[in-house]
């Protein structure tokens, strides 16, 4: 089973070396996608040996970085792709658990969940992030027939062949919302894996209008409704036709 670990990066010179050192303990094939960093991140990446590198000449968005990682894994014919962030808020020690779960060969997506289990020393997310995550997660479950507990965890494992069934286009932080709609329609087999909830810096921001929680939630809902409207709902898909969020 060939497994690639991909890390989307934007201005992470503070954490990059430490994160790469940790993940190298568990996996040998690593891709970093530098999303147009403007600090010293690019130079640090260039100095790293034995990893694959993709660089955007300018910032294109977290979602686009993940989409590029998906494409890289498909083109290189990996079996599984694991994604994690570079801000030291994902514990690399979970990587073997994702690999073991993938090896059981009963899922297309192994979705990390920070809310599936309690961990000693678990952090506390900013209230607006938890509120928005809960709202969107509940919406996805009710409309798409899913049973997930964390819609926005970036620590996941994907069966690469299954990713070929998706056509993802949202470049920013709302890409996971589009992903869940397409994954549900594509009939992905989904299981969750508990991961630690770590918030080292509660003041990290999204940037622009998305720093306003109400605007961020509305953006997520707009992407959700646009993706639902993209194609007719199939009656056997488990996707509800009753969706007051998108009505009117």
C-alpha cells in the first residue's frame, strides 16, 4: 500500500522544520504544497531533501492546496493520501493509526475527528469555530445522510482512486463543504478516527471577511447550497430533498 502524506503550507516558518522532523518518524513519502508563502517558508522548504514540493507563485487558498495534493497523489498512483496541517495542531503520532485504518480496506475516507473522543490535555477551540463547525456538521448530516462529528478537520486519509470521482473547484477554506457534498453523492464509505484537539494559537485567523464569524458561516452555507444545486438530487442517494437553509 503506497501512502503519501501531504502538508498544505502558508507562512509556517515557525513550525515547518519541527513538523517535518516529526512526520518523518512515521512516513517517508511527503509532499509539501507551499501556497505562496511570503515569509521564510519557501527557503526552508527548498533546503529540505527527500520530499516532494509544489509551490504556488501566489496565495491561492487552502482548498486549492488540498486539490493540488489530490491531483499529485492521483498522477503518481498512490493508494492512499494522508493530509495534515503544519501549525503543530495535528499530532503526527496519529499517522500510524490512519495507515492501519486504511489497511483494513473498508473505507474510502478516514476522517479525523477532534470531537469523537476526549483526550487528556485536549485544547479548547475558539467558541465561534466550535459553533460554526457544529452548525455545518449537523447540516451535512441531516441533508446528506452522513454521521460525522467534525466537518472541518484537516487530518484525514483518502483512498486515491475514490478521489478520482470528485470535481473539486472551491479554492478557499470552504472546500471541505464542497467535498462532503460530492463525497456523499459519490457514495464514499466514511469512517472517523479520533484525533487530539490542539489549539496552540487561538488567535490564528482566516483572513479578510472570513475573520467575521457570521460572514464565514454564510460563506460556508453559500458554497453548500451552490454545490447541492449543481446537479439533481438522486432519490436513492440518501440526500434529503428538504433543505430550508437553501430555500429562497
